[in-house]
């Protein structure tokens, strides 16, 4: 009886020891398991289990953001939205599960509508928390062929590729009717984006192409103050800042009855840097109606600015080349 008990005790001891080792091994695996933000995420389909019916944001804001985000593409979109651009009621939007990138949760939305004779269009739109910037991560257009956009997210880099493929024939609900003769996929466009401070920016490599044609002398930060004098007993005015760097060009205005941030494209013409509107990042979007939005002129080491943003009511008067602006 004692031998049996002793055997039993040794059995329990070694079992616990082995179990502890297994637990340590398991705990070690869990501790070293990479978080979602460290893994490569591939968005190549819609997961129905992640669709949430309730929409907690203004639909019109999401629709406008959806249309605007195609300006990020290297080439014009191969999908034409004429049928729904002026008929937003035809667009169905549902909340999709948030996507974690670099430890931040980004809202994502499922957008779908009938496209050209009741053909189905579906896409996933990634936005920042303020819904001021977005990117189409996935889109699928089902007709006799198929357009498919997929994305690969590696930490804070998003590689976004659109293909034309003709593998299957679908019905209007997206169900496969029959398999067609398989063709090689044709890559229509390829983009690389960087998620930074909750903004989805074209990658450094792409933006270098947009600015490499301008001289290095234009790189820098330009600042100017425009005063209106006293309004209601308080000095009023606004500040303009234009940041020209290798990655991107932005202009922002803040102050009395003004607040905006726009991304710009640049063209150098002799001693002038012509800055055209590319997209609105935040605030007022009046810049999209200005062509160009800003002109910076350099003369004898000094810089001058012209823009429709600067109204005639400012006390500072322009010189021959515009209002003086100071470069850092």
C-alpha cells in the first residue's frame, strides 16, 4: 500500500513538473507572439462576420471621403462612378470592424452599390478617427470580368494594388455562376502609403517623384502673418505656413475666421514655385477652387506669396511680387 502511494506521489510530481514545463513553453510562445500591429495583414476579401449594421457617423461625410480618396492613386481609377456620384441614396454603407495599425484603431467601412446595369460594387474604406482622410483598401467590381483591389499592411506601410482579372462569371449578388478560362492577372496600378499621425500619406518614394523636378532651394518652411487690425477691440489676423519637403508639400492657415490644411503639388517656373491644390487634409476646403492655390516668388534672396486666401481687407499691402513671406 505504501509503495503504491509512493509511486502515485512520484507520478504526480513528474506530471506536474512536465506540465509546468509545458506551461512555461506555452507562456513563452504567448509572450513572444507578435501583436496585430507587428504582423503583415492582407486585405483581399470581405469577412461577413466583421460587418456591423449600425452606422454611427454621418453617411454623407463617408461618401465624400470615399470619392475623394481615389485622388491618391498613381493613375485614374478604372471604375467610373457617374451612376452614383449624384445619387448618394443608392450607396449602402455599413460599419466594418476597426483595423489596428501601429497600435491605433482605424475605423473601416463597407461600401456597396449597383454599378452599371445592376452589377455589384463592394469596397472597404479605411479612415482616420476624425474621418478627414481615407484609403480604399479593397474593392471588387463584378461584371463579365472583374476589377479587384487588395492591400498588404506591414506595420505602418500599406501596399495597395489593383488588378483586372477574368476568372469567374457572377450573378448580381456576387455568387459564382461558372468558372471562366483563367487568365493572368493584369496589374493596373500599384500604390505605397504611409500611415503617420493618423494621416494616410503617399509614401516617401512616390512623393519624391512629385517634388524631384523642383530645385532644392525651395525646400523649407515658409511663414507669414496677415493682420486685420482690431476687430471688437481685439487684434485679429491669421497665420500662413507652407511646408515644402522631400516627402510632401502642405499649406495651413489658422486664425480669424480661417482654418485649413491642404496638400499641394509643385511646379517650378523660373523664379516662381506654383503650388496647385491636391487634396484637403483638414478644415475649410476652399482651396480646391483656386488654380493655383499659391505662388511663391523668389527675388534677391527674399520670398513673396500670392494666393486667393489672402483677401483685400488685410492691413499688410502686397509688393510687386506679392506679400512677403519668411523662409526658415
